[in-house]
């Protein structure tokens, strides 16, 4: 390394690229160390060397996840003022607030990879960054609050439990706390559905109508089928993803069907049936055209969701400015006191 300044091109007569091969050897050693950590299921931490593609993949996935949490506050936020009782309002408020908190942990986890929060938020607001397809569907009745908790949080937990073992330390640790909170979210949603399904015929019908609308979008939430998933092979090799999109989807369906039966709800899939041989439920064809339409910005609420986020960001500018001025004042005071 120290000899580089002396080895100018064209100088010397002997074999030249000694330092290049030393660099190569160092790069190979770093890569081998990274691979060994992954193979031994050790965590990669922010100060550890990591391949650039690993870093970029994590930034993509964690920031998309953070955006999903923040945009995911909107469909339920829509019902806070219309909750049917003080108890339900308190529960919904706490849940929506939790989702905001999850977004903050996740933005912080992504920041440890050297990306700024401003850049991540700019990517969301410009429509460049993705967030979960599920939050582009409208919430038309109170039963949608039950379906989101029961099904959307249920699907999120199914996907996130394996992420608690993700190879990147800050993401894995954020996931542990998030999963605990999601578990409360799922239970409150199921309890809400139980109350509706045990209520009047109108309440039961409202629960079924909401379930009919949410079932397929939730099944799609796990992402494209494994054969069309562009990132899965690599992210599984890196220990970021632990279970494939299709396997998680199957686990979710297997777990949810008996829950729907307990509620007395009909699953809106005529092809759904238990398969003795596989020990899983078979299910009907997924409308992948609808999935990609929603992912690519043309779902029922994509424009509205982004517009709401943009407005919130603009309206919050004074809060960010005030917080910065306050932080600068505090830092100056500390400096004066230390002098
Ligand atoms: N929506 O190659 P793959 C929640 C994109 S949190 C939109 O399979 P990957 C909590 C994907 O990004 C919900 N886009 O990709 C809550 C990629 O595009 P890109 C969010 C999707 O990354 C509850 C392309 O398709 N959870 O719900 C979707 O290996 C209630 C190819 O796909 C997470 O983010 C989709 N559904 O697998 C909050 C968990 N699926 O990036 C409020 C972490 C796929 O190349 C209320 N993320 N795409 O442009 C993951 O586990 C993964 O990123 C997957 C996708 C499984 C989402």
C-alpha cells in the first residue's frame, strides 16, 4: 500500500503490478470474510465491509419497507375519527402510531447503510421508490379495519418473522420489536372481525364484504411468484430473505383459512381446497396483471396516497426547520458551556 506513490507508470524494469495484486488479495480476503460470516449465520454490522450489491439491496428493501409502514398509516388513519367507540378509537390510534414508529426504526436501519433519510423520502415522494401494493386499496367500511389488522398485519408478520434472522444486524433487530407490535395489531383486527361476525346480520355481511375485497390483494402482498421474483435467489443466498415469496404465501393461506372458518366467513376463492397429499391448501390463480398494475402506480389509490404524503411532507417543513434550529442552538450552548 505505502509503495503506491513510488510506483509511477512507466518507471522501473521489473514486474510492476505488485501493489495491484496486493489490493486484489485484500479484496478477496474481505469477500471471503464476508462470505464466512454469512455461511456461519453471523450478523453483518454497519462498520463491517460488505459487497456494494448487498448494501444496495438492503437499502432498497429496508427503505421500501419503511415507506410501506408510513404510507400504511393512511388507509387506517382514514377511520380514526369514525371509530364506533372510545375503546376502538384508542386501539386504532395506538396501532397507526405504531406503524409510524416502525417507519422510523426502519429509516434509521437504512441510514446505517450510508443513505440519507432525505434521499429516501425524496425517492418515495417522486414515485421512484416502491411501497407495498396493499396500501393502494381503499378502506370503505369499518370492517376494513378488522381486515387490515387480521390479514394485512397477519401477512406482514408471516413475512417479517424470518426477517428477524436477516443477516444485517440493524434490520434484524428492528424486526424483532416490530414483530411484537404487529402481533398486537393482528390480534386486535381478529377480535374486531370476531365482534362483527358475532353481531347483527348486517355486521356479519359487512365483515364478509370487506373480506371479499381484501383477500386477493393480501395474497398478492407476498410478491411475485418465485419464478418471477428477480431478487429472491440472491437475497436468500445473502441470508436477507429466509423463506421464498410462494412459501410464505402458502404458510399464510394455511394459517388463515381455519381462522376464516372460525369467523364463519367464506373465502372468495372457489378453487381453494385442502390437499391431503401436500398437507396444504391449493388455491386459485392470482391476477398478476392487477398486482403489477398496482405496483407500477395504477392501483385504486396510488395517486391519492402519494399526494397525501407529499402534502404532509410540505406541511411538516416548518417542524423540520424548527427542529434543526433547536438542535443547532443546543449544540452552540453545549460548546459555550464546554469552553
Ligand atoms: N408491493 O424480486 P421480488 C406492513 C416488487 S409492511 C410492491 O420478489 P423482493 C406493515 C419488489 O420490490 C409491508 N412491490 O422482490 C403494516 C421488486 O421491485 P424492485 C411491507 C412489490 O424484494 C401493516 C419487484 O416487485 N413489507 O404491511 C411487492 O425479493 C398494516 C420484484 O419482486 C416489507 O416491505 C409488493 N407487495 O421481495 C403497516 C417486508 N412485492 O424493488 C401498516 C420487507 C414485490 O426491484 C398497516 N420486504 N414487489 O423495484 C420483503 O420481504 C420483500 O421486499 C418483498 C419482495 C417480499 C416485499
